[in-house]
């Protein structure tokens, strides 16, 4: 019997959909899955008509994280501190490089958690622009069980998203959180009912496809810069970015159309 691909990639209109396809292995992130995900990210980046990339899964786990058994990647660790640090930086799965590319691409990534999301898959999710949860989803970093940290940008991205207060709960205390707790701390944007989750996720993605592409790309850059800069410098970033957008044809056309529609309603 031919094994199914570990990641299925389909397209629906302007949405590229990547679906984890190892439910019998709790959707553990194998070398094959990561290679296919990297290819999908590059396809999304290089295809102008694609406006949104959705990452989703099926089964009782969104993903159990890195595949600790299948690839042998974690079987032999370096025996020096510098070697371990370099191992984290250049994992054979290219996790860190793929996560960084997802953040850099000026188009939105959406991840949809229908169930438990842990470890490496949570690190991946934090590199997405929007995180959507089913009511039954939950989140955890199991690395603490082995006396280590989630080191593929896990600590650094989590602190940026939710702050040190909540990061201590997930990492230092090694406590899982449910979907509602994740929403409260800012880890997920929206929670949808389990029964309508897939339809709600697709509706959200379709909404994104209706937004102006230049605005969305510029907003990704501006938001990251403003997060890192003092307030007065951040205000300069928003003015600088907006001046570029307002000089473009899209703004002029959209504003002209909007003013015309207001006039027609008054008439």
C-alpha cells in the first residue's frame, strides 16, 4: 500500500490550503511533512494570485509536534553547548528557516487548530498571522517534561505574543491551556464552535482575500516594526508606510469608488 503524503496541498480560489495528513501518528511533523510545507510556503510566496495560506489538520491532534521517532533527527544530540545551539539553529527539518519565511512573506498565514496543538506545531503557529481555535482545542509545550525549553523560537515568539506573565504558565509551570485561556492570553484570535469550525475558518480566510493586498503586506511590516520601536519612532513608521500606500493607484481607486457610493446613497 502506498503511503499517503504527510501533507496535502490544495487550492480553493485565492486560498492555498496545507493539511497535516498523519492522524494515525498524531500529525507529528516528519521530515517529509516539513519538506512539503516548505515547498507550499514557497509556492504561496511566488504565486501572485494566492492571497491567503491556511494551515490545518484532521484527527484528535492538530499536531503532537516534531516527530521524535520517525526520522531519527533527535536520536543523537551534540555533546557541547555550542553544538546544541547550532543544532537548534539548523535543524534538518529547516523549522526555524520556514517559520522565519512565513513571518517575512507579506501575505497572511492562517492556522486552524481543531484539536490539541503542542511543541513544534505551536512554535509554527506562532509564526502565523492569525490563529483560530475550535472550542475543544488546547495548547502546551511538553519540552519541560524533558527538562528543556521549546528552543525553535518557542520562548522568544511566545513572550512577544503573550508577554512574560503568561509565558511562565506555559513554559516554567509546564501547564497546558484550553482554547478560552489561550484567547484570554492573546495566543489565539478567535474561537469557533467545533460543529461549524471548518466553515467558520474558510469564511475567515475568504474575508482576508477581500482585503487589499498592498495594505496587508505593508501592515505585516509596520506592525512588527512598531512593536519593536519606541512610540514616537513607531508613529513615524505608520506615517511612512501610509504615505507610500496613499500614493498608489489602489488607494485612489478605492477612495474614489467609496465617495461615489456615498453620493449615490444620498441621492
